[in-house]
C-alpha cells in the first residue's frame, strides 16, 4: 500500500508542473492539504500512523487567517524546484515528511527576532491554544520564548499557527531571510 503514497507524490508533482503559471502560495498549500487528505484515506496501518504523526495537525486550519504572503522568508523557486520537483523522495515516509516540512515552512510565520538561546536562527511565531499568548520557537534549537523574550518550558504548551492579524497587530516583522 505504501507505493500508493509515492504514486500520489508523483501526481502532486505533475499538478504543480501543470499549474506553474498560476500557482501561488494559497494554491500550493491547498494542493498539499488535498494530497494529505488523500493520504489519510489510504488503508495501511503504517501510512495511517505517519499521517497521524506528521499531517493530522494540518487538518481544519483556516489557511486564509494564517498564511502570510507579503514579504516572505522562503524562496518560492527553492520550494517548487528543490523541495518538490527535484527532491529525492523514494519512500512513503519521506513523501509525508516532505509535505509536512513544506506546509510548516509556508504556514509558520518566521519573525525577524533572533533566537536568544542559540542566536542562530529567527524565531517562528505560534499561538498558545485557548489564549491570545504568542509563543516564539527556534527551528534549530527548539527554544521557546514569550513576547518579552522570557524562556519558556516546552512541556504542556499546546501551540497552533498564529493568525496573521494578531502578528501584524503586535508589529512583528517577517524574517528577511
């Protein structure tokens, strides 16, 4: 059954090639989310486990509220050419993780704030579920800090993607990288 995931990966690549002229961030995110839902329907225990571990959190997101499209921190060309079309995806696990990684890069707002723990990367902005509290996380060292730069313990904090309206209201600038 896992070979079905690879066939679906190839079909996704074909869709992206066909839509190159009119493909924007919203369209790509929707293609990736549609692909994820197709994976969810595969009746294979291991594929279902990978879906649950890596893609389930992307269900029911309000993309229009969290996808930032102004001055973005990622290279569109790199995502399309390197991460998707020319990537070495040779297993169902790699395909699922690849889609998760791309969705994360597009949806998790990357701020211009440098990580106070490792000073190696800019912090992503998340929202603590059930509150209006923003939490910043480093991609590299996974350090968590609040809006004032105070380090947080990672245990017990349930995070989701921060709404762009809240990020803008706090005057948080996107990463220039």
